[in-house]
């Protein structure tokens, strides 16, 4: 495998989205990977931001946080901007229901049709740090 390229296999897609509730449908070949998922209250969803997957957007290395041009530009790796070298999104969601190969979740910020890259169980032991530091400008998520 080259250091500059890799193969990503999409495991499913966002089938429907209404308000805060989304349905993720996995391809049949990956359904067995959901075994035991009902034991978790939250999941980490990695998805492909397919609507910004083009060379122009992939060349973005700096941006305005939350697209607010009144703020100072920052490096793309310090922001959650969808335009980036690899358009991979990440969201922690609340698990609601499993029906065959379909997951119903709450809080996913992906669009309907977005390919799913991976699903991981959320662990407050390793995924949450109460003493994590973030810059002042990132506190106002409502902008």
C-alpha cells in the first residue's frame, strides 16, 4: 500500500434523516459486525462527506471557524470544517434501535445518502476527557 493512498470500503449509508433521528443501513456483508451493539448507549459514526468530495474542497488547508469571516482563519485540522484533504466526518450519536441491518440513531450530522466509513462503540473511559483544553473561539457552537 502506498503512503499517499488507501482503499476505504463503505459499509453502508444514511438511508433517512428527519430532525435529529437518522437511519443507517449497513450492507448485508457487514451486518454481523453489529452483534452486541445494543449494549451501548452511544456510538461513534465515521462517514464520508460525499457532497464536498472534490479536488477544490480537498485542497482546503485553512478556513474560518464555523464559516464566520469575522474570526481569524485557522488551520483546517483545528476546525470541524467539511472541506479538508479527506472528507471524513465523525459524530457521537445516541443509539436508539437495531432492526436487522438498520441502526436508528439520534444526533448524526451526516446528510441522507452519506456513505458510512465505520461504526465504533463509544467509551467514556477513553473517549471523554474532562480536563481537555480547547481555544476560547470554539466554545460558541451556536454561531
